[in-house]
C-alpha cells in the first residue's frame, strides 16, 4: 500500500482515507487524573465525544476542543443501557469510518467504561 496525504492506494484502486480513534479517560474528579497525553489527544482530534460524571466537564471539554459533544443523549428512560452503549459506539465509529481523527473521552478509566 502506498500512502498519500489524503488517500491510501492499494494497487490501482484508491481506498477511502482511514480514520483514527483515541480513547482517553479523565478520571472521576476532573483535573486530578488527566494526563498530558490525554489532554493533547482531546485538543488535536477532529471530533470529540464524551461521557462525564463531573458537570464541569460539560463546560471544560468544549474549551479544549470546540467539537466536543456529550453522548449522554443516548441514555433514555426505559432503554436498556446495552442498547445505549451500542448506539454510542456506532455514532463514534461512524466518524472514524468517515476518515476523521476521533477522541472518545470517558470519566474514570477508559478501559472500564
């Protein structure tokens, strides 16, 4: 495969540009567990999606990256959480499939959420 600035070529057929997903955690208490690498990932992404337990995160994350959007709207009364999570994942991965550099931000440890 040959990499070009905007496309990947496999032989003669151009393939769509590949996106990238970075998943970071901000800890339970905002600011006390955030690493420099996590902050840089948030700032550099083309699209940022988040789930946060700290209300301050709703104001702070959009200041780091103006594209930051909460995924809490996927929670609905009576809707199984597994369905909510599946919809969140599809929403985030849709942007990755579009070739975007996406950062998914979670409260706590991203490997747990």
